C-alpha cells in the first residue's frame, strides 16, 4: 500500500517571537511545511496577495491545504494558528476542559500581555527616535512584573499549564530577548529552569533557528523603522 502524501503547510513567516511560535509547533508536530518569508522590514506584509488572507498585515499566517473537509484553510494570528493546529492534530492542546482552560489562560496571557508589553519595551528602549524616560521605565517595569508572574506560576511546575503545551511555545520566543528587555533571569529561578528546559527541546531549537540568518538589527535599519513604525 502506497504511503499517503501529505501536502506541506504554507507558513508565511519572519523570524520574530510571533513567527517562532509556529515554527516551534510545526517542528514539535513533525509536519511538513514550506516557509514563505514575509520581510516585514521591507513592507512585504502590505502586499495584496498576503492581505487577502492576513488582513491585519501581520505575520505569521498559514495555509493548510488539508483543512476541514479536506479543503484548504488559511489562518492568521499566531494564537489562532496554535489553537487550530492543536485541535486538528490532538497534541499540545488538551481535550479535558480544566486542562484546556489552563492552556488557554496562559496563551491569552502571552497574547494580551507578555508579548505586547515586551514589544513596547523593545520599541521605546531600542527603536524610538526619541528616548522618553517615562515610557522606557513604564514598560521595563511592566516587563519585570510579567516575568515575576511567570516565575511564580512555574514554582513547582515544569511547564506553565501542566503538561508541555502551546502556551509554552507562545512564551519562549519572547523570553529569549530577556537581556535586551533589561531582565536578569537569575532573579527568576523557576523561570530560568523552565527556560533551560525549553531550549533543551530539539524542536524548540530547530524552530528558533528558522531564518535566523535573515534577522537584522532594526535599531540600525532606518528603512525598516520607517516601514514598521512610520518613522520619517
């Protein structure tokens, strides 16, 4: 009997914390995927073809050729992609309702707080054309608070929501920027142990490596800052 051919998922991606969520998940699932690089520093996210299935002009997004009913489906927003893949493949997203709620809580915590606040930290401390002490302090302080929340959650736990899950995948990419965020992981021993545990997973290291050579220092890239932040 011939083996069934699985068409690869099309991943629209750039090597950022939000993009890494999906490369990590795909690597953990062992699914075939093809990478379509969306160079956000050069405005590729505004191309009409991309906007047709990612209307908020943000990556990542996927097109799964084997979606519901065997028909293709596109999914944008990193959290939605993780949930979709977790449901479809029955891994890293539990079916038990209490366990599922825990995963969703920490996924939403990342989507609504840990990602956006760390992003503001990066923006005002590293990218803003004017260094505003109040803004830098505000977002550095909030970053520190959020790391503290995560550290407390990880006391006595290997992973944030019980078993290893999409919640951990969503958080780790942002945590890799801790030094640039003004964070010393030694201050957060539970988080540090989790961080080391995560980076010891082969699929995590593979996911973080996708397109690594394409990353650039936005702080030194005036063209990228104009595109990403509307700086003139």
